[in-house]
C-alpha cells in the first residue's frame, strides 16, 4: 500500500465480514497506514490509495444507511465471453489507448465536481439492503410483502406482540442471526422506524 495511488482488490472481501469492516473503512478514509515489511519494524506512512473492489458476490461492501465511502456499480454482463469485443479494446489500448487515457485523465476538468459527494446508485441501495441488521431486515421485508408475517395476506391495523415476536424470531433464525435479547433490540429499532407506534395492553 505504500506509495500506491490505486489498489485493485479482486474478490478480497465480503460485506458481512465484521472483522474486516473497520480495516476496510480505515483503508479508504484514513490519512495514514501502517506498513510492515518482513523482518523490519512497522512504519506509518501517508495513505494516498484509492481502492477498487471487484466481486461476483451479491454482498460486497458493508454499506450503512448514510453510506459515504462506496461508489457501487453493477456491471452489465452483455459482453461476457465476447472475444471480439475485448480484442477490440485490447487493440485500441495497445495502439495509443494508454497514452490517450492518460491525457484524458490529466486534462479532465473536475473543478465543478464535489469529489467527496459519492454518486448514489441502485447498486449502492442493494448493498445497503444486504447490510441491514436483523431487525431492520425483518421490517424491510415486511414492508416489501405488505404483511407482518410471510403467511398473512394484508397489513393489520394492530398486531399482537407475541405474533410480532414470533414473526421476527422466525426471520432472524432463518438468517442465522439468532434472536437473544430480541425484546430490547426489537423494541428500540421499531420505535426508530415507526415513531408513532403505540403499545397497548
């Protein structure tokens, strides 16, 4: 990573890897990075790297509700295994394409562009949905279905707490997330999603 301006990471991470999440985010926004060469003490250097990630996984990056680090694109599969298409690109690059690209990048006028404002894409929205916590995911799926439980047919005016609990626990269990301490977590999150919700006995 030392003295690198662009780093390409292919199939290097998975969006659900909590261990790697902090390291990834610090790599993107941290002003410094630690370099540890074999047999040499760790040194801290300025971080200039821009990170490009390619992956075939559905869930690639941990994208929160207010995500500002990731510009996410879903690449078209139109030219998969299209040898003619890629040979034409290769020929172009080998015949002045590299020089033309360098000239374009060096002379591109971005004075009117806020480089800190990441473009919002439908692919980023997908990553946000994959990154939802168990309660948010349960509520999102309920809103998508239009029912609290998967076997219901309409949205009720009120719901029995035990039924809500059972539906959430089933959803969390299927996702392999478990549901210990569900009451505190669920109640807190639901009040955020539905500030007007009322609990009656």
